């Protein structure tokens, strides 16, 4: 069983065009993500999946591996499925999806997200959650929240505060981090599923899995991974990143 980290990266973005190439401490953001993911002890390979020539040149410029994918994909996961096919991964191999806008990703969290696959041969998908300590993240719709059952299976993802305390705000709220792991065979299944109603309402592709009655195992990590959504986030990230 191989573990492949694939980093989908798009140049076009309504809120931040060219985001993967934005400089953070004089290095492209995609380089920070790639180098940190490469430190995972579980990863057998790390590759960027893109449809943009500028990103390809940047990745090859710092010595990274890149795969060119189709320009038309409904979601990053669909791009991931194509990349996994191009890598000729077997059905049992594990694909780790790391977003290209997570320059503070901790490689230890990638080791954590694949751990359940080592003991559960029927498991198809996992993702990371972090216990929220910043009040702003509890109410900010850009920070996705997740609730899960006693066995660690996701019940729902939302941009709204969940669980919503009737009498007082919940002290136990978890933020969903944009790191997923899939068994290669499941990526093909995901790719063929129609978009769901809740997915379209919340604009969260992982809801496609839950709407079709499938399981997502939640792995709680102690390593936060703030994302870059708009140009103003760069300064905040630089302040948290050692030179």
C-alpha cells in the first residue's frame, strides 16, 4: 500500500488570482506546501496537480514533481482523481489531498490522517479536524465546522456554527482542515457521484459523500493549518512562519 500526496493547484481564483504563486517569505506558497508535505514520514511521493503552465514552471523551478491535468473539473477532488490515474496508483493505494493554500501544513498531520487505513481495510476516506480555540473561527463562515459521532464518523460539515447551543455557545467545536485521504478505488466512485443539494447550498464538496450515505472518518489533530483565502492573509501567515 503506497501513500501519495497530491496537491491540487489552480491559478484562477475569484478572491485571489494566482494564489499558489503568491510569495511568502520570498518563496511561492505552493513551494512551502510541497516542502512541508515532503517531510511526512508516510508519503512515498508528493506531486502538484495543475492545469496552469505558470504553476508547472514554478514547481519544476524549485525541483518539485508536477502533473498536468484537464482544465475542466467540478472540484479539486475530481482533479485529484485524474492525477491518481496518471500516477498509475493501485486500488488499495492511499491518496492524500493537501490544499495548495495551506503553507503551514504540519507533516505530522499527514501521518495522522492515513493512520486509520493501516488497521481498517474497509475504510475509504478520512479527513482532519482541529478543536477551535479562536472565537472568530466559530462564527466565520469561511472556517468550516464539523460534527461527528462517537465512533469518529462525520455527521455533517457546515459554514455555520455547529453544534449550535440552544442555551449557550458550545465550548467543544471543531474546524475542518482541508486535508483528506482516500483509498484510490474510492476516488473513482467519488468522481462519478452527482453533485448533491447540500453540497451546492454550503459549497462543500465533502457533503457529496455524506449525502450518498458514505462514511468519512474524522481524525482529530493537534496541528492547526490556517489557509490563505485572500491577499491580506499573507501577512498573518508570515507572522506565524519561522524564517
